[in-house]
């Protein structure tokens, strides 16, 4: 089971055992756990705010207005980044578990998903922020 | 020869593992739901936050336009249920890992399960009863 439970000392660096604690693989698991929990908490708030469509168009539009605030907009970029990492790393975990060569390439796959993450986040951040930044500095 | 009574030294302190495959199915579910969530969640984030002006074009009318289509209703319903069960099951593992006292563990899980039921019920209700002419 790749990282379902808290890491144990899987061996030591001496004697050729695999060192898990402090290794990059451990940090990829830590980040997976943090991003998953963060997303779950956001989802709680997000379903509540969307439920306002059952109250009135006005109530909904008011709460959605807060998402368009520049600071909150920045948090959205962070949230998308967190979910994107969790999704990409989740695919990597599945490949490690189900693909025969997965365990052998787990480290290369980590670098690959980090590369994909950067490549997606650069244009993604741009499109999420253009309107906000031009409203702030461009004037009308 | 006097009888030496020792508590059976190798007796595990915790009760024997439950004799069912719950944890196996839970492990499998995390992976199967993960595949579906890649499409549902990343698609949702792309459409809502990046495409065509992103969050700035979202308002009541935008939601009404989307939920006029059964396709997006089903998309959002599936995403709601899968994300709640996947995330909730993930959080159950996190609670099992870090809660030290049985009582803490128990109450954190009660809180977790209540929040899952609340969010799934509320979200499902909203998707099925959405009324674009609510103010009329
Ligand atoms: C977008 C697609 C997603 C994929 C591919 C994915 C994949 C996975 C996988 C494979 C695991 C199991 C990891 C393991 O057993 O070591 C996992 C755990 C988890 N996921 Fe997701 N997930 C996705 C979306 C989400 C969402 C939307 C949430 C929140 C609502 C979430 C919350 C969690 C949590 C809390 C865990 C437990 C973390 C842990 O035990 O360390 N995931 N995810």
C-alpha cells in the first residue's frame, strides 16, 4: 500500500535498506495528504456557498463576489495548484501500485508530475489572474 | 515445581483485526474514484476558474444556464458524491493515524461522518431542486 498510513522507518541508509523517512518520497506523501485535507475543507465551504442559489440570486451573487476579490483570487490559484498536485500525484501513486514498472520509476514520475504541474500552472495562473490584475492596475 | 503464571507474552494488545476486507475495498475505492475525479474535478476547475474569464463570469444566471442541462447536473452530482466519499475516507485514514486516544478518534469520526452526510444531502438537494425562477 503506497503511503496509506503514516510512514514507518522502512529501514536505514546503512545496510542497503530503503530509506523512506526524510526522502523525497516521504515529502511527496506529506504534500499529498496536506493537499487532500485542504481540498476536503474547502469543499465543505464551497457546497455551503453554492447552496445559496436555493435562497436567492442576490444572496448567491453576493457570496460569489467575494471569490472575485484579488486576495481571494490568489487563494484560488493556490487551491487549483493544490488540487492539481494531488491529482497528478494520485495518478503517480496508482501507477506505482498497479504498473509493474511503477515502483522502479516512482522517482522519475515524481519529477515528471512536478514538471507537468509547473507547465500547467504558468498559463493557469495567468488566466486566473489577468482580469484581477488589469482591474487593479489597468483602470477602466 | 511451582507453576509460573505469565500473561501470554505475545498476546497482541489490540484486538485482532476485523475479519473482513473493508480496508482493501477502501484502498481500491480511493484509486477508482481518483481516476473519475481527475476528469470531474480538473474539468470543473478548468471551466470555472480558467476558461473564458474564469470566476469573473460566474453568477446566478451562469449556474442556471449550466444546470438547465442534465449533463452538468449529473457531472456535479457525481463529483459531489465521489469527492465527499473519497475525501471523507481519506480523512478517516488521517484521523486513524494521528488521534491518540480512542475517545478523540471516535468523536473526530462522528464529526467527519456528520459533515459528510450534511454536505452530500445539502448538495444533492440543491442540484435536484434548483429553480431558475426562484424570485418569481
Ligand atoms: C482530482 C483527482 C484526485 C485523485 C487522482 C486522487 C487520488 C488519491 C489517491 C490515489 C489517494 C490514496 C493515496 C494513498 O492511499 O496513499 C488519495 C488520498 C486522499 N485524497 Fe485524493 N484524489 C483526487 C481528488 C481528491 C479530492 C477532490 C479530495 C478532497 C475532497 C481528496 C482528498 C484526499 C484525502 C484527504 C486523501 C487521504 C490522504 C492520506 O491518507 O494521506 N482527493 N487521493
